[in-house]
C-alpha cells in the first residue's frame, strides 16, 4: 500500500505513521544503506543493550534470558569496536594481532587478524597510556569470557550475576566515550551522537538504579554479617556472606566455596587457602577484603566464617601461625628448636 493509499483510507493514521517514521534514526528506516563507521557502530550496539535491559518496568527481574543473551553479545561487540578504534587512533598497526606483520589493505577490507580483547586492553594501558583501572579491566575480561561461552559453547549462569557484570561494563564504556572518543570528534559528528548518548545515559541510569535498589533492600539482612561478607566473584556486589559453610551471595544467589573464590578473584600470589585455626578445615582463604573493612586484608574461613589477622607461613613447618611480633617460625617450631639446642 502506498503513502497515498494510507492517506486516502485513514488520514489520521497516515499522519501518525509519518511522525513515527520521522523519529527513526536513518539506519532504522526501511531501505536505508548500511553505514556504520566505528563510533556510530559502537553506539548502535550500546543502544541495543539499552533496549534489551532498560525497559520501563519497576523491577529488572522481568528481563528475559534472551534479552540478557543479546545484551551480552552486543555489549562485547560495542567494547571491541570502541576500544579498538581508540587503539587505531594511536597507530593503525596496533589493532593487528601481530603489528609487525600489519598490512593496510587488510585493515581496509576487514580481512585482518585483529588483537584479542585482552591484548586490546593491555595495549591501551601499556602503549597508549590510558588509565584503565584493574577493576574495569577485570570487568571487560569477564564480559569477554561470558560472550565467548554464549557464542561458542552455550552458557548457564544466574541472571542477576550477568546483569550486574553487564551494567559495570556499560558504565565503563560510557565513561570511555566521554573521556577518550567524543571529545576528539569533529563538532558535526559529535552533534550526531547527542541523542544516542542521551538515550544510553538514561538507560544506564535506570540499570544502575535497579542494582542500587536491590542492594538497599538487602542492607538490613547484610548488616549483621559485615565481618564475613565479601565481594561476590560472580556479580561483584558486596553480598557474598561466608558463614557456616552456606556461602551464598544474597544478590545473585550463587554459592561460592573457597576454591571457586580463589580461582575467580585476581589477587596474584595471595590467592591461597589453608587450614583454619578455628575449625581446622582446609578452607581458610588468605588476604580477603570484607564489607566491615574493605581496605584491610584478613584471613577468612569459608567453613566457619571466622576471620583472623593476616597469618604468616612458618618457614620451618610451612603451617600458618599468628605472630606476636616479627617471628618467622611458629611457636611449636620455636619450642622444638630451643629444646634441640638445649640437648
């Protein structure tokens, strides 16, 4: 049916359709040409994420698994497009997996073997000198891992954990756009992004609001467990309560034992678990930060929930002990050594 047919049959409906059509972005209009330069491409992916997650419902629980799936896929696509574009601004060879073998014709026709997400972040930090913090880098790495699972193997995970990780990366990308990409665009190109960024910021605000309201509802429940509450390695919320072996995150409901916690967190050589001085189980995780003192590491038992000041490892028997001063061996070994010296 032609526009004239619509006008003849129902003039009012024709006007409404014309107004709706006029509000569509050029790439959303029927018959439009494919035109997605890097910034516009990244923003389009982010708009898709907002469409999937930030609806007008009061509660985010109603987001479907399918919406979450495509939010993850499109958010990872946005991250790769925007981060690699910034890398390319520094030098076009940096987006190649092997910059020394870079060829401009491969970049032009898109046939290049490009760097991985991890390599992209590393080069932005190390070569370009961008201040991408460890927390943001870890969030990007988790998103890439989740996307790979979805794309190639399938994924089974708790919805709230996926939601929270998605919100964290989305917030980083908005900051990245504001600080690294939009300021260097020509005025005309930057003006074209204004409406898209308004929608993205509004959607991000709603998503963050959902997470905040959930944590506020949990505040009373978590208050009495602050000494044994840690940041959940699945959703990154301070809601994993370690008590009586029932180590469940109150936010995303995922249960985490000491091995899973150690494997998932990024703490280098401190990521170890040993025998607890309280319950004698081999479930004491070293160097843990709790909600009660987020800047003071303690040793936390994932069986009994007790915390201890950071213990030392005895240089003689390799057991953990509580030093009274600057001892390097435990009391038992010290007593044994003294006894042998007296013989």
